[in-house]
């Protein structure tokens, strides 16, 4: 199984607002996908990386991360298996979404390593 960077999100914003903010943060167009792509609902492209949005997931809390508290997941997937580039894209989107506001998020790698959290636990 492949390992990817994922941003888990909790928000009161509408799906439309989330996707608009994500498109701004990622500087890409986000396309609504049909049911044949379920569970991926929206997808975009940033350089050599896919940005895929699932509006629900079934990941269980693990490795000290409460995935169940963040119902939306954005997966960043490098087409050329460049994990450094994938991480840069994920961090850039994460930081821009944090600056936009209205999103509680965790950024993880391979569902095992917590990279960042917004707001930070001590905020």
C-alpha cells in the first residue's frame, strides 16, 4: 500500500466554500467527480501531485491522532513518487487553509506521523 500526505479537516463551512478555499490555497481548479470515483468527490492537480477530496472517511483514531474528529480528508498524491514535493504541496495548502480561517486540521503522513495541527493543541 502506498503512503501519502493527508490533511484531515473539520469545518462548519459549506462544501462549496471548502472547495473554493481549497482551490485558492492550492492555486488549482477543483473538479467535481461523478459517483464512479467514490469516495473521492473532488480532485485537482498541483504540479505533479493530485489533490483529492473525500467528504467522509472511515479512518479510526490511531497514533495519537483523532481522525474521527475530522470528517473530511484531502489526500496529496505525487504522480512521480516524489515525497519531498508531495510534503511541500501539503504544507503549502495546509498553511494557506489555516490563514484563510474556519478550518481545524491535522496534516499526517501515512496515517502514522503527525506533521502539523491547526490550531495547535496549546492555542
